[in-house]
């Protein structure tokens, strides 16, 4: 393989995230580019063909997707479909001999994650989860503060991510989303606690509350708070909701505190500290860094820094949080 090879990426599903973030990022990436698309909406094709110079034979639909196996210009398929389709399309991607990036949450259950990981091992191809914040300099700076104990030992963590989806969105339907805000955005809180501390929770407790809109939240939680007990006794307090807008992580340490607020957006992130310092880091695109980072791991034949096993770990934590919410018990997690 030539050292300057750019990997061809096919986006599977041309909804909001593909259209407004990933396609644009793939115009700026160094190690990969937008080579193809998979869509069930023929009316979208002319726009994508023209805007991204995609050749006719690199355009697929959900029925002929598997024919991608005989297309050598596509190396990586990126699954950007509603959550209930992640496992099936990831497995089809591996069966077609491609590397796969799958959006978060990785799947609807740990069992689906296991099947996806098994398919990746069988195909001997790379499986990554679309965890863009591992490539974000602000979140990485929070990791450095914790790791280098800039403010001493961490004593407690408080984090929340809440958004307000509109009626009719698949996010509000458990069959599509697998759950409520915990699956969609709460996952960023549990991710952040794990990457900032470098640890996985040993147990969780959780609480849910009566919904303000019984129709909108008929089969998913509207708001959930949960606590993650980390090895060594640190407790992280987490909250997610579909009825407000916020996103932050605050870390209290022995000698001060540091926070990222907003923490999980695409841009405009800001670090504040107990000394009254606040700083912004230079402009960048998280998705460009993420796509290039994953493409480089493929090129170097290394496991990605956001592997399927991490997505599986997070599904384990999510399942434990839901169990804790339903049983009102402390649930220990065995990975
Ligand atoms: P979206 O609804 O805008 O797009 C989904 C696409 O899937 C649409 O084009 C739709 O036509 C297509 N689709 C194909 N089969 C479908 C079916 N059976 N039912 C419904 N839609 C179907 O959603 P989105 O916001 O782009 O989210 C897609 C995925 O990306 C989700 O898993 C979401 O969690 C993830 N996401 C990640 C980020 C991030 O920052 N990493 C941001 C947004 C979304």
C-alpha cells in the first residue's frame, strides 16, 4: 500500500449528521475522502454526486449495499443510520470486506455489540465507534489535567448532557433509539467520566422521574440521573434529559476544580478553572481529526483508539444504568 493512499469512505445514511458534519469534514481530511454513499432516497443522489464528485457506480441503496464488496475504491463504510440499524449494517459492511466506523451508541444491546465485534474479527477489519471527542483538544486537555494531577487527586465529578428533540424524531421512539436521552446524549457523560479518569465504573445507581409530557415520553425516559462508582471510591454524578439544553463536565480535585462548559458540542467549547483561568484552543474540526485518526489506524494496521470493545463497554454501563433505574438497586458491572 502506498504511504500516501487516501482511504475511500462511504457514508451509509444521508441524514443530519452525514449531511451537515461528516461530508464536509471529508473534504478536509488528509488520510481519507468521501468516495461513495448509501441512501434510500433517490432524490438526494444528484446533489451528493455533484457536490462531492461521487461517481455513479459508488452510489448504493440499502438493497444493493452488499455489492460494495466488489468496489475497491471504498475501504471504509461509516454507518450513520438510526441506532436500531447499527448492528445489521455494521455486520453487512464486514461481510462486504470493509472496515467499519459505526455511530454512537454502537448498538441497542451488549449482544448486538458482541455480534459486531465477532464480525469484525472474522473479516479481520477495523471496527471503530464515532466517538469524536477522543480527538477533540479540549477534552484531551481535561484528560491531561486529570492524568498529571494538575489540581491534585480527583474528588468528585459532575456532568450532564441534555437536548430537546422535536416530536416525530426517531430519537423519541424506543424501537429506533433503544432508549431515551441516556442512549443518545447521556452516553457522552459516561464516556467523559471514563476517559477523564482512565477508569471504568464498578457499579451504578440511577433515578428517573415522572415525565412532563406523557405522550412524548411514553416509552422512553425523559430525564435520568445516575451515579458511577469508580475503582478507588470516586463517584461521578451524571444527568441526561430531553427537556433542557446543557452539556458540561466539572471535576472537583484536592487543590481546585476544572470544567469544560460547553463540553460536548462540535465547537465553542471552553475550559474554566478554579484560578479564574478560561481558555479556548485554536479552531479545528473534531470530525476531521476523528476521521483522519481512524483512517491512520487502518493504514497502520492498528486497533483504533475508539474500538468496538469501547462501544461494548458503554453498552454494558448503559444496560446497568437502566437496570438500576428500574430496580432502584445498586448494580455492579462485570465487563
Ligand atoms: P437522521 O434522522 O438525520 O438521519 C438518519 C438517516 O437514516 C436518514 O437519512 C434516514 O433517511 C436514514 N434511514 C435509513 N433507514 C431508515 C429507517 N428505517 N428509519 C429511519 N431512518 C432511516 O439522524 P442523525 O441525527 O443523522 O443520526 C444518525 C446516527 O448518527 C445516530 O446513530 C446518531 O446517534 C448519530 N449521531 C452522532 C452524532 C455525533 O456527534 N457523533 C451527531 C448526530 C447523530
